[in-house]
């Protein structure tokens, strides 16, 4: 895990957190410790997809 501060992007009401770690990969963490699925409505799914795409573009440019 990165020792420098990273920008964490939260979607789906904070249930999903995404960030770039050490400039090498996108990390994703789901809220909660159980294995229940996180449900996304249409807007949340779009936000998740846009955030993931934006992080992939940032990673590509590093």
C-alpha cells in the first residue's frame, strides 16, 4: 500500500472506494465484511463506471 496520500473516490453512497496505489494499480474496497452483494442503481452504476474509467486513464498517463 502507498505511503503517500492518495485520492480516494467513493461511489454508491460510500459502499465502494477506489484509488490508484503506488501508481501501479487501481484498488477497490467494498464496505462491510460480509459477502453480500452491493446493489447499484442506474446512477450509481454510471458513476462507478465513470470513476473506474477516469482512474484507468490516470494510471495510463503515469
